[in-house]
C-alpha cells in the first residue's frame, strides 16, 4: 500500500460514495512502521537508564525514562562491543539510534548505535570505570612513560585547525623557538566522532613519521584542545584513544582544557601539560635555555680573557721593572768598585781591570737581554695561545673564512629565507665592514 496518505486510505472510495474500506491491522502497522522508521532513522535521545539487562546473547536491553515518558531500547552485541562504557541503572545517558516499530505487536523501540554518559554524575562514573580498567592494565604506569627529547626540532600537533589551542601553540613556539617546525594533523575535538577523529590524526602522524628521513623525524606530539565543559572534553576520555596514545611510536604530550581538567588522555600520555600553551612552552623551553646559556658563556669567556690579559700585562711590567732595576744596580755597583780600585791600581792594572769589568758588564748585559727576551717570548706564546682559543670560540671566526652574518631590520639573526619577504632590508656583516642589502626575491627550498 502507498505510504503517502494513511488516513485517506481509511476513507478510500471503492466505486461508491461514502463507502468505507477498513485497513487490516497489518496494513496499518506497516504504514505506521514505514513512516516512523523513515522520519526517525537517526535521532539523539537523552534519559535515565531503567531496567538495564545484559542478555545471554550479549545484547543490552534497557529503558530510557525522562520522568514523564519512557521508551524501550536495545543495543545489539555487534554494536555494544565497541562501546567501552557500560550503562547502569539510575544514570543519565545520551544515545543515538533509529526508531523500530514491531509490526506484529504494535510496539515502539529504539535500536541504539552509540551511547555516551550525560550529566556530571554519569560522566564521573564513566570516567572512573575507564580509568580503573586501564590502570589495572598498567597503561598509566610511571615506568611506561618515555622521556621527551632533549632538543625537539619538529613537533606534531593534533587539534582543531580553527581552534584557539593551535593558535596558542604556534604563538608560543614562534616566540620562543624559531628553529622548531610544526606539522598539524587537524581533528575534531568535540562532539560525535571526535575521539575517532583524534585517533586517526594520531595514527596519521605516526605513519607520516615512518616515511621521513632521520633528519625530518618528528620528535614529540602534542594532542589537545582548549577548555570546556565535561561533555566538551569527553572525547579525550575515550578508551581507544588512550590505547592509541600509549602505542604511539613518538612521545606524546597531552594538553587538554585548563589546569583543573584531567582526562584519560592526560594519564595515558608521556607528559601532561595544563594547557596547550604550557605544552608549547615545554617543547620550546630547551632552546630558549640553551640560547641564554651560550650567551652567558660567551660573556664569561670574554671577561675571563680580558682579565687574563690585564693580569699578564701587569706581571710583565713588574718583571721588566725588576730586571731594569737589577741591571742599574749591577752597573752602579761595578762603577763604584772600579772607582775604589782605581786609586790602588796602576794605569796598566786599571786598564786591565777595566777591560775585565767591561767584559763582565757585557756578559751581564747579554744575560739581561736574553732573560728579557725569554720572558717576553714566553708571555707572547701564552698570549698567542689565549688569542687562538678566543678566536676558536668567537662566533666571528667564521667571518674570516668568507662566511657572513645576515640580520633583519630589527637586528635579529636570519637563518631561513622563510623569515624574510621581498623588499625587506637586511644588514650583512663581513669580516671587514657591513653591507646594507634589500631582498629582491627568495627561494625557501625544502624546510
């Protein structure tokens, strides 16, 4: 029978006016069932679980009640094995399913395709159930956690492309670690299908990483989103997602919600960050610390060398002054002895003594000059060694080999063509002098 006009059929004319042809019960139920199953092929229904029962066949049977009305529900074994949360009597749940009309009995029921807790009490109960099950399996054990790499250079991010979380992550990394690159795997982070979407994105990044050469491997993954209600964050409490995080070949940082929010993903991950911004700060902190350390070390080296030069210069002055004073004293003493002996000796004796003293003075002078030359040579050698060390440590040493340092108009180091645009002004520092330049074109090459 046509499904277009149910009640017209009741008054259908059969050759004579005002003659009613009644429907059979089967015809009526067929028409009702067809209408209901077409118009309610996929509906979301929320209510309290009543009379929950697990049949020997594995099917779930229960009733949804909202205090005024109720509807019977069935969740078949082929569907409920994918649902990690088992409902209990008295809790509020949200189900998606299709309306079934049993024609033989004229009864309605709801065939459930998916099921999730609704309301704080149900969410808390579901969370605790999943947490305890995974904890017993050892998925949250501290010894399973992997350390993050010392100096991450490539970061994978799983979150919504348009969400604030991705913007916050990029803002922190760009500001604090310019050498870190980011690969985004966009995913739904809220609503139906979000957990599956996050899990697929996580798998996609692991698949992508296996195909990369060693210098292009991902060092760490950030999985997360901004804050929200317990229902908004429920995708990150999915058991299958927790298992995917644990099986990831790349260490995972979970960054879900705000600091007070805790999800199953936080416990499964190798590291938890309170917010997406905190996760970005974790991966960017090492580079920032290293740059500060090297800057401080460079200052300490220069100060140490400058102090050493000052000390050597003072020591050299003192030694030279001592040698000069000793030489003057020796000459004075010799002259005095010569004058004393002059009166006691003859002219020939004086001449002989004078020649001997002259020879001694020449020898002393030679020894003095040799001592001075040795001291100066030693200081020059030490100076050369220190200067060579300074030159080896100096970031400017590369300039003498033909390299140059390129700075942008703000004085920041330019290490990639992607950091400048055509028309930007640059300053190029050479071994001798600097050049002002302007970008005519650029080729970013392979990042």
